[in-house]
C-alpha cells in the first residue's frame, strides 16, 4: 500500500479550520509535521512541567537539577516554574540542531502538542484540545480514511501522558492556592524553594515519575499543614 502524499501548502489555511474553538477526538485533523523546525526557533515560552523535565533527564541520563541548570530558566510568579532557555549561540531551542530535535522522543508536552493547545478543567480533569496559530505543517490523509485528532495525539505520544498532565495541572493549581495563603509570611521564599524542588528536582530518572511526584506532594502538604497552624 502506498504512503499518503502531503497536500501542497501549509496546514489549515482554511478559515473554518483555524476558527475551531475546540476539537473532538474524531474530528478530522490531517496535520503532519513538515520538519521545518520553525516552531523551535526564537521561542522563549516553552513552559515545562515536572514530567517534562524528568523525561529530558531520563533521555540525557542526567539528574533533573543538572538539566534545569544547563537548559532552563525559572519563571516568575507565586508558583515556581521552568521554561526552556534559548541557546546563546542561536537564540533557538537548545535541543534544535539544523531542523531536527535532538530529544524528540522526550520533547516537552508543548512541543508534542504543536500546533495544538490544551485546556484542562481543574475541577474535573477533563482535557480538551484546540488549534493555535501559526498553523504550520502539511495536510496528509490516512491510508484508510481521514486523519483525526485522536490519531495525531496518539502519534505524538500526548494521549498516553494525558492523565499525568491533568494531575500535574490540578496539583499546581492547589499548590498555588496554598502559597497564596502564605503571601504575607516571611517564610514564603523558603517555602517556594521547597516547592520548586518537589515539583522539578527531587526525582531519580531511574525510577518512575508518578510515585515520586505523589510522595513529593505528600511531603509538601505536610510542610504546608504545619505552616498553616
């Protein structure tokens, strides 16, 4: 059976596709990455979760703290976070070489989703997806019919981690609420540092992420409970 052929032109130039607010799993989504690397150039907004950093650490065989020091910068805000730090040499993603990602199998969620965005209901954990510009790539039809959103998410590895990403988002929202209650406390800077370590650094890449994350959250809750008394 012959491989599907890309349709010339950039993906989703049609106004009706670009205007979709949310996509259902079985909606047509004939997007395939064209390999141009444009989504990796001059970007300073790739936010990482703890799972993203852990996956990079496992791929590079380095402790999360070493990966964060070499390739990331801390974000501002009450809840500490991380972004990828552009290469000093190129101004692009530090993992971009020519037009290829050197950590593709461990790329962050924002990269795996592109050109999609993800919305997570913090009450229910329901995950929804939407198209975000710019709409790059090419249109490619499936061998046996129309390529769907589900196919795209499966191919990019997003679906297999969706539950973990939803749990991360809900946990971070809860921690933000707890830190908000400590905004006037002189202990807040030290607590933020401890939260940062628990969210991003206190992991052994040789062990699974989820149990370590839950243990870290339990220790954080115990600390925050003591401070709240």
